[in-house]
C-alpha cells in the first residue's frame, strides 16, 4: 500500500492557486468543504491573537488538529493549506488562528446583531453630523434641517482619478486650478 497522496486530491484549482497565490479568505472555506465534506455546516474565520477573546464571545471556536481523523495533521492537512498546529492543537495560518462557527448560528444571530450595531453607529454618526447650539431659539427647526442635509450630503472616498464630488462634470482649464 502506497503512502503517496491520491491523485484525485488535486484539481485545476490547485494549479490556479499556485499561479494566483493562495488567498486564505477566498479559498480556504471552499476547499475545506470540498476536501472534508463534514465541514460544510461550518463557516471559517481567520483571526489574530488580539481578536480571540471577542471572537470567542461571538461563538467562534478554535479549529483543532484533532478534529481531523488523521495521524499527523501537519503532514496530511497542514501541508495542503499551509497550516500548522500550535502546542495546544489550535490550527494557525501564519500567526493567525483559524476558527469555526456553525453557519446557521452565524446567519441567525451574529450577522443580524452586527448589522443592527452598524445601523446604530450610522444613526449616531448622522446625529453627530449636525450641530446646533443648544441656546439657539430655532434649535429644533435647525436640527431638523441639519438632519435632512446630512441625509443627502455624503462624502465619497476616492483613491484614484479626478475627484468625483457628485456634481456635473465640466471641463477645467489649467487657469481654473489655482
């Protein structure tokens, strides 16, 4: 009996990954679900040591080498994905931990709670975008008008090209610049 890996473990994606580079966030979960079908009910996350406590609070659990029915995780699973296990059997990619969570829990509880928190933050930011001095005799009227403006006026972050300020584009001459 040969100890070589089975040839059907590789497919076109393996060769494409070597050309494009393995992107853990893009490729890991899909490949885990394909190679280890028992992992399909789980979502995988990739977290730094600083994130561990807050992620565990959300319900993420460490992916452990012992979760795989293999003699040597590092040679069987680790080499396939560039992973290793630490002294506590926790799976790492570089210096970051791979964690897992049930997809159903993530979709029903974590993501909706995160979305609600984001909406609260946006609402607070919109409120903070409008300042009216409390002693202004038209305080309520000014505050309402400011909220309306804040809803419609947004800044767009743009990395490249001519700034798009949402206005009609016009031809600028060199004289118009300064």
